[in-house]
C-alpha cells in the first residue's frame, strides 16, 4: 500500500523527470493523479474544439471506479518506471 508521503514524493519526482514523457504517458499521469486526489471525474465532458480538455477528461473518466488508494499506487509505480 502506498502512503500519502510516497505519493507526494512521486508527484515531485514526476515534475523533475530528465526527459519529457509522451503525451499518452502525460495523460496517464494526469488521470492517475486526479483519481488519487479527487476520486471519480465529475462534471460534463468538455465539447467543441478544446481537444486538450477533452483528452484529459476522457483519460480521467477511464479510471472511474478505481479507488484513490489504487490510483495512488499506480501513479507511484508509473513515476518510478519513468525515473529509471
């Protein structure tokens, strides 16, 4: 089980990665972070031509039902993989 301190440390490491991850990995990091800190996505899916907001919403929505603890664990594991 990942502690809150481990999660926060991983969040700091994610901002200091030596190379920028791909857009898909960035979306995954975003979605896991949001799920871990806020839980399931709320609100209406963005529309129009705000493709970045739509992608972020969809990535987060794909984790609907995932517990905060599981999302924290997955986030830490992903950051650890990227930091190698």
